[in-house]
C-alpha cells in the first residue's frame, strides 16, 4: 500500500481508553513493517486539551506491557478532523462523533475487528484491576486491528 491510512481512536476524555489504544498500536506497529503505513492518533469527545493520562493507565501500561504513555496529552475531537477510520470505544461515543461533522468512517472498535457488540467499558474512577481488565481487552482488540490492517503478504504455500 502506497498511501498512509489514518486511524483515530476516540473515547470520552482521551485520558484512558483511546490513549491506551493509541499506545498499544504504536507499540505493535514498531515491529511490524506491514503496519508502517498506518498513522494513529487519539482524541476524546469531552477531552480537555493537554490533560495527562490517568495515573492507573500509566501504571498498568508500564508495569504490565512495558509501554510508557506518560507523555500523552489529551485532545478534543472537533468538526473537520479527518481519518479514514475513526474507531470508538463504545456506540455512545460513535453516535456523538457522527454528530460532530468529522470526516471518515465511524465505527466502534469491536465492530470493526469482527466482534460486534463488544464495547470497551470506561474504567474511570475504578480499581486498578478494572484498568488492567480494560488494558487486556484493548490489547486484544488492537492486535486484531493490526492483523486486519497489516499489508504483509501471506506466506506462499509450497
């Protein structure tokens, strides 16, 4: 594929779910040349620009996956933003995004990767275990997304 594809992960505040999804994708793509054509970012429907990710997210991502997401800063999704794929964490966020006038295909992440009805629940205010559960789900969904977008040719059968 010659042309880059832009993917935007979206949740509410862009300080947890969508930020973790973005971090997972960057980590995954670093060692998969078939994903180098994918540009990934994240945003939130009610985000305050510049907010830092939640401490439990940073801790879980670092301790469990070796991913440092402490430099992430939230940004609000706005009308006119564009991406080929705008992947939301749940259907409510998808509905909000569709009403904002962003340009691109808007779908819940679970639906896009072949798991219709699977939503990523917001762990905001929950226990560290809830953040861990959210991270495990996002890792699985982002891996499925990576598999779907990977342009590496399948190995030839002898």
